[in-house]
């Protein structure tokens, strides 16, 4: 589990792609202190396992499935990434409970300044938007954010200068894609209401050619 409070921006130094998956080597400093092989680390919001490390970098393996359901497949050598170690339950939770399981990919529809804040409007899949509420939480590229507003196609978030400086969101432009994770509590509430018949069950995915392509199966 993570809190969505990014510890640092790292950078991809080596990207090795193979048929079985991809290994990313990431230059980092802040998170390296107590990071061990086998530990969990959030990379742009995706929970990955540390496969190797040195004093200055860490390596993680990414499966073909993860590459297709997140934005990690579009990374290249030199790409900046948001990093967070798994949280400790005896410490303050600065954000909210984040699982590191990306629910879908969104895209920035608009970007503008409002005083000292950067306002991003993010177009998102319906499965994510139905769990978004104004003043609720959402995870964007691993960052815990508060939702300002929700429409049928998008939600808006406000990025303070500190967050824009220490995360990749300050670098993102209109059209850029983002990893999204819905609020964990909202998922459980929805499931309980479905079990009690108060909400209709979530429709089963249609297994068609597009579905298989999105998951890299064809």
C-alpha cells in the first residue's frame, strides 16, 4: 500500500524490452536508503517489485499486461517518473490509501493557471468517473489529489506549486496520458451496494478484438 505522497522524481536510465516483458532501471536517491530487493515501489502509480539495486538505481520488471494497461509502455530512456516506497502504518498518511493497481488511463484535456495553482482537467474512463466525487480523492500518476469537479467525461484537480515542482505533473501538457486509480473506499462501497441489489452489477467486459489488443494478447 502507498499514500500517494511522492518521495522523489527518478529517471529511466535503461529500458530493456523483451518478449517476456520489460526491465526498467531507474536512477533515484531519496528512496534508496532502506529499499531492499523484493520491496514494493510505486512507479507513476503502478506497484512494482524491486528486482535489483545499486547505491544509485533500482531495477523493476514490468509484465506485458502492465505495459498495456498503464502508461509505462510509453516510457523511454530519460523519462522522469514519480517514485514512492510502500508506506509504514506507524507513520502519518499524507494522502489516502493507494493500492498501486492502476484502474485505467486518462488524458489531459486542458491545463491552466489559477493564481499559484495549476488546474488540470483529465478525461477519464467511465469506470473511474463513476467513483469520482467532488472533494474526494483520486490517484494520478501515483499522486494523491483532491477532485475539484466532475463531469460526464472528466474530472479537474488543482496542483499546488510544491507538487508541480517535485512530481511529473508540472511537466505534463495537454494530450499527455496519465495512470489513474480510483479511491479504494469507493470501490468497496460500490461492490457492497451491488451485492445488496441497490446498484446494478458491473457489466462483464466484452472480449473482442479491441479488448485483446489493449492487453497485448494479439
